[in-house]
């Protein structure tokens, strides 16, 4: 019988794309893939180290694997595995830890362990490079896991943000070739997947460091222009792009695009210029306002998401209120709120004026409340509009979910006929329970009312 392998992914869309690619390598080696909750011979955990919470969850996931099969091999890969390999190797039950470059050869390491099972029991083997050696590019994309696919186009980062470990975990900024990105997109389209989400560490930096050098073969604008021509892909979505790298030309391309949808996710991190300087971000709040105004000028219906960090060292009550008021007045659609947590080997970890954790928690709660308010206001602005929904494939407690092109999340009682289909709808009203009603337009059933979640 073939050996069984299961995967668990922590963190970002980039991690999901890499897990999916690594899983296909196991398929090609003759392993059978099973769910992480099932009994497997190998459990692979793709780790994240952006937040303290992601670090803590690792031990819980290892215990879950051991419960599934105490005799199984447990392998850790990803950012946390690169940053603190020995710490992971010391966790009871972990047999193998692979760094930033080694993870793409995991099947070789696993086959070696399976051939010598006595070698690793009780001792976590570490194979981890110096991050300077992570100067080559490995393309990846997720497929078969969700209705939409995550397509990796770039890896690593040359920015020196004082709170961030990603350059230490993933190395220098480097990009896939244009030809390979287009080939991967075409492969995805052949699988009847209708939406691709572009992902990377700093995708606006695309073109830098192809094959580990610093020659700019293509720009991000070149990339999205060519991707828009790929047949069979109904939707393309930009996952996240730095405000200083979001150019007017890219916004105009999305406006006129065949497939790119009016949804932008733009990290802000702080609405205070003083804090932005301490973070060593590459813009001030004035540029951020300019980007939002430009998008809303040409696409008033566009959805704009924002990353923001609370509790950064030196963030006074005045700084926080500056951020809160800045976001409150800005025409954005939702927030992703991160509570600052100290990361080893970052500049911010040694800064003075540490914000107490209870204050960080309070500020995070306030911004999450603002996010709910912003999302509801954005949904209200869409009432009466005709939109297209792409329905997901998962049955969640008797409901099927989907998203409009501008990221309004919808749900309706489970119907398998809707899976992976695009349907035209009209948003009608927001209920007292915080759900949006809308009707199908010219398809499926005009009498059906669907509710969209605003949470």
C-alpha cells in the first residue's frame, strides 16, 4: 500500500500555494494524500512566524498529528522552520525540519527517513540553509484545494521594515519568469478554475531578481497585462500590494481589464507618519490617501482592504487615535488588524516605549469594531447593484458561500449545482441580522433570495 501524507498550512496565501505544489510532488512520488484529521504516515506542517500566535499553534498541530498516528513522521517546513529550526526540532514528535530552500526537496528527505526509520526517532533532524543561499526561485500554485487558485509570482523581500522577519525567513526579493507564470496560469485554467489570486511576499516588486540576479526583465505592469490575456480564467485578483508600488498604470489596467477585479488590498500598518518612520515603511500617509482617492475616482465600487498594526513600540494614545481617525475618514472597505508581537532579530524588538499587551488588545478591539463598521458601510453602498458571484465548493453548516467581483461575501443554503459557477445577482437590502439580501438575475431562480455575510 502507498504511504499516506497529510498537510497543514499556517499563515498566508503564499504558504498555501507552496503547500499545494509540495503536495503534488508527493503525488508524483506515489504517496496518497489524506486530510490532516485522518491517519497518515507523514504529516507536513507548513509554518508561519509573522505573529506569536502562529508560533504557539505549531505545538498544538504536532500533538494533533501524533494523536492521528503516534508512529508517523512529522516534518516542519516554512518561515518558522527557517528562523528557528532547532526550536522546532526540539518539539516532542517532530522528526524533520527543513529550511527555506530544502523544503522543495522534502520528498527526498522523507524517502531517506522512510528507508532509515530508526535514525530520526526522538531526534528532530534539521536541514536548514543560511538565508543568503535562498537566492533562486521556485514557482508554485494551489490547485484542487479551493475554487480559486493562489498563484505565486514572487518571493522574498528587500525591504527593511523594523518589525518584520520575512526577509530573514525567505531571503532576497526574486521573481518567476514571465513565461513560467503564464504557463502556470494556463495550467490552472485547464482545471476549470475560474479565479486566480496573485500572491508573493512583495508582488509589486515583481521583475526583480529573476534567477537570483537583480536584472529587471519585466515589471509588475507587464505581468498583469499579459495575465489578463490568458484564456479560460474569468477572474484575476491582486492579493496585496505596497502603496508605493501601486502605480496609476496598474489601477487603470484593472479599470479596463477583462479579468482583473476591482479589489485591492493595500498594507498601511499605521496612520501616523511618525510611527511609519519608526517602522521604516517606504511611504507616508499622504501617499496612501492618494492611492485610495485614485482608485475610488475611477472605480467607486472598488473594495479596498487595509493591513494595520496596533501596539508598535512608541505608539502613544495620540498616535493610535491618529490611526483610528485616519482610517475612519478614509473610503476603505475593511481592515486586517494585527496586534504587534515582538519578533527575535528585528530592530523593533529592541525599541523602547513598549506598549503594554492589555493596551495592544484594547486598540486591536477598537479597530476590529471599525472594520465591521466599514464593511457594513461598503456593503450598503452596493445595494441595488448587479454583481457576479463565484460560488465556493465547501458545504459550511448547510450553506454555500461566494464572493462578488468586488469582494462582497455571500451565502445561500447549500446547492451543489452552484459550486464553481458564476451567477449574476442584484443586492437588495441588509437585514436586521446583518445579512444582505439579493436576487438572482436572469439565471437559476429569480424567486430565490440569498443572504450575504457582512462579518
